[in-house]
C-alpha cells in the first residue's frame, strides 16, 4: 500500500496508531475477552480468519482458547501489523497479512471461521467486508461479527460531560472514516441483504457496573481510555474542545468515588453462514 493511502487511512482511524494505542488494544482484548469469546466453540474448526486484526491481540487470545486452530489475520495498516508481528514473532499458528478486507487475497471456501471484532464501525462499506468473509468461508463454516452499538453507552443518572464527549466522538468517527458507530444493531440487516443465513444474534454486555466479575475501577479505566483515545483527532478536526476534554476527565474522576452511579456499554454478536 502506498504512503498516500496509508496516510489517508491513518486520518480515518479515530484511535490513531501510537504505541499507546497498541497497548490499549492489547489491554482491551484481555478486558473484553469474556463478552467477545464467551459461548463460542471452535472445537470442530481448523482454520480462522480475523479481518481487521490490528496488532493481533484477539488472535493471541483465540490461540490460547483453541490450540489446534491455524489463525490468519488481515489488516490494512502496516503500522499495526508491524507492531503485531514484533510481539507475535515465533508464534507458529498465527500469520499476519496486509490486505484490503473488501478484496481478500484468498480463494473461495478457504476458512472454517471468518471473524470481525470492533471493525465494521470504522468502515464506510461494511457490506463489502461481510460479503468477502462469506466468500472465503467454507459452506460448512460460519462468519462471526462482534460489533459495537454505541447507542447503548450510558450512565444512570446521566453524566452530561461524558455524554457530550461521547456524542462528539461518534460524530467525528463517522465523519472521518464514513463508518457507523451504531453498526451492531444493523448486522442482521447487512447479513440479510447479502442472502446470508443468520444462525444467532445475541447482545453482548461489554461493560456494566452490574458485572461483579470485574472491578468497577477497572471498567471505568477502560471506558476513560477508550474515550480519550479519540482526543487528538477530535480536537484537531474541531469536534471537541480542551474544555470538553477537561470536563470529561473530571467526570470520570468523580465516578470513581460514587459507586451509586451505574454504567453500561453493549455490543451485538451475529453468527451467519454463506447462502
């Protein structure tokens, strides 16, 4: 991929490609492993493709859960892939390739499982990606899409400073890359438009103050880093101000001390197979 294309893509990815983002992605994969992988059974599968694999954090977790699988990750970003190859070097069952998810470099019927995790929200044409996944997955295989629905994010009682930042975050993300931060609620419609056979559609509670299996402080820290990861592009593009950023940070400080405030953030997992 040429430098111009890489620069354009870097502008479109709201979280950026810094070392801090690499660390955030790895921590996010560990933090959200249960809602992402809970209930999935790979015991009868032999090969899995993750599109939009970034630094390979999700693939590493899959390898821990299914030691027999041959894993392939594809991402458009050479920066993300270099970071992934550096820390996954020597992992015999994981290969990372640079490629466009809309034109995957694989023959039809190549994989038992095709997967996206937090990817379609960033893309202007998610249908093209799902179409390609359906193409390269075997007739007996399945496509697993786990994607956000940012309309589910919120606090009770509402936190206006965080809500204002979140609204700006979503508008910036959609404008920069043409993506859809609410794509999780639209997965069934996308699959149906491609003639796919939907097997299951389930809500996934990504973050919740009602989840006693994870510490409240840890969950709030994750949310704070997620929102802060868009700050550079939001401020540069004029979607937010330094005052908004300071108010958002102050609100998170207050949340740590007030355990009566509830919070939640949800996603959708859709499993389908080729028509």
